C-alpha cells in the first residue's frame, strides 16, 4: 500500500479533500454487506445466474481462523444458510475442521470475489447514504460501466429490494497499444509491456523518472477532464500520457 498512500496523500493535498482507507477486512464487517450476502445466499439460484452464469457455485470463501490459510477453490467448503446466517465449514491441513458463522452482527471473516463485492458495496452505499450529511459516490474504472452496471449491478439491487441506486461515476480507461485495458495482471503475467516506457509500469519507476512534479502534471491533466466533460467520457491510450508527461499534449 505504500505507493498508494503516497499517491493519495499527494492528491489529497492538491484537491484539499481528506481521505481514509478501509481495508477489505473492515469492509466485510459492515453489517449491510453481511446482510446482503445472507440475502443473496437465500436467493442463490437467481444470483448464480446473474453474477456467475458459467460457474457451478457462488464465489464465497473463508480462511482458517487460526492460521489464515485458505483455498482459492471452494470445493472443500461446505456452505449452509438460513434467513439470518451463513455457516461455512472448512478444513485446514494444520488445524483440522473449522466453522465460520456469518451474521449481521458478528465479524468472522468471509471472502467474496469481485462481482460479489461490487454488489454488496452498492448495498452498503445505499444504506450509508441514509445517514445525515452523507453522500456516497462509487467511482470505478469505465470497464465497470455499460452492461455490468446496467444489468448485473442494478438488477441485483432491485432483486434485493432496493428502489434507489448509488451514484456511480466511471473514470476513463487507460488502454494499451492494442486498445485493451492497460492491465497490471497482464503485465505481471507475461512481459506483455516490455516495450512500454517503464515509468508507466509502476509508481516507483514513475517517481524516479518524473519526480513528484510528475504527479502535478497528471493532476492538472485529470482536472481538465472535469472542467470539460467530453474529456471525461472517453478513454486514453498510454501514449497519450507519454505526451502529457513530455508536455506535448493535447487537444
Ligand atoms: Zn489453520
């Protein structure tokens, strides 16, 4: 997180907006998230088709409460539920069988995958929004917009009984030379970006190359997107940022 914290601190001072970071382990303790998860499990067939049409089950996992060991696949996990709780029974090769209970008021660890997180986050946002002086906004990359937001997210919330939806903004997507999303996992997997200026591959490289003034340059570029909405509702190639950083940009 250290790179992220530095970026957030820089942006916070430029925007004069304070920030705090909540980790997933805290997010999963949120009672609205847990309630949504229980409701989803009680309507399993619908949500399986909606969120994971090609999968055999919903993606819900846990870890050994003693050592934290968990499996990526859910084969060895027994799940049962009723209207107020989910029971997950797992097996740890070191500590043997264990049992995790998920209800609205406890905080035993439960892990859910991206689609699940997105939907339960929507629920938490709607509920948090009811507090006085609170306005929640979900901000995601543009690859979450379109069909996902329209069908999965919204239909899921409707099915869970909501009639209002969180405010969502979608940031422009950064694309590589082929028009695909500039993706960290792709880069890590197979040297796919070996021809791209290494300053754009990770934060440390970026700072070594452009210094903190590089952040200021990015900030003024991104700020211009808000001033001119047509710049916000589009995507950008990695080459575009090269030009921004070199001061050759852009109209
Ligand atoms: Zn264990």
